[in-house]
């Protein structure tokens, strides 16, 4: 089944159920508000130790990522940052947690796992205001449906140019050309794959990513 087919399976009612299942606020910041009604003011009222995302007024508790998730994110950021540094220019790779407000949306603030930002005028002391050029999310069992549906739609609407999803469960990479409209590609974790926004000149080493995932198979629960 293609990614588009999977996405179409998530009807409006299913999407609501995702919000209920994945979005219960860990901190009751406003007893009179319901999911879908929260704003950036509510987000900024959270305690500093609460790791949350706000999407269309709905809070999602991100929780602590698995060790493998963090190791993969660090590996990917290292690969991208090394190549971007050698190329020069304004683009830089960044690692979560960094708050990103997509445009003028007062009900959405996101923290993608890895992103590339080329327009430095979008930087703020608190994070980024505006769409990054490239985003990569590492799909975990608890977030994969949200990342493949809710966040995909939001990134596309708000001007993210390219969106990759590393699917840990299926051992694959999903590549979405949000700017050019090319069909989504699903590829195994083999060889090297180039980013579309760099015409393939910046690449991710998928063999290295797969090897790290295999290394974690021997780690005890």
C-alpha cells in the first residue's frame, strides 16, 4: 500500500480519534478550553519541562524519545551539517527541540526532529518563524500516524519544500516533494540518497542509518 493510500484511509473521524489518542495534554493549562481551541499563549504557559507540540489548536504530548530515535537524529544532523558546511552558503541543519511557528498561525507550533533552514531572516531568539526548507521526522510507533497525516498536511500547506520520514518499523525512507509535486517515493535504507532541494548534491547515507538501527537490535529492553 502506498503512502497516499495509507493517508486516504485516515478519514476525518479517524483523524479526530488520533487527536484523542495522542493529544491528551499532560498539563491542564486551561480547564475551560477543549482540544482544538488552544493557542500560542497556552503553549507558552506550559511548564518548561513539558515537551509538547501544538497543531491546529490541539496539544500533542511528545514525551521522551527512545535512545535509538535520538541517536538517529544526531547521526542525520551530523551528515547534513558536514556537507552544508563544506558547501558554504546560508543553509544550516538544526536538531530538535527548536520551536517553529509556521507563518502567522497562532494555533500551531512544531518541533521537527531535523530541519534545514536557508532563510536566516526567519530566525528568532526563541526559534523559527516561517517554514524550513527541509524537514525529516523519525517515525515512532506512537507518532507515525500523526507525522504521516496531520504534520504532512501542515508542512505542505505552510511552504515546507521537502519532507522526509524515516520509518523505523518498516526500515524505509519516505520522500515527499512538497514544492515540486513529484510523486512520493518509498525507498529501502540502502546506498545514498540526495535531497531534492539540492538536486542530489547533499546526500544521506542510508547504509549508515540502517547499520545503527541493526546495532540497537542487540541492546536489551
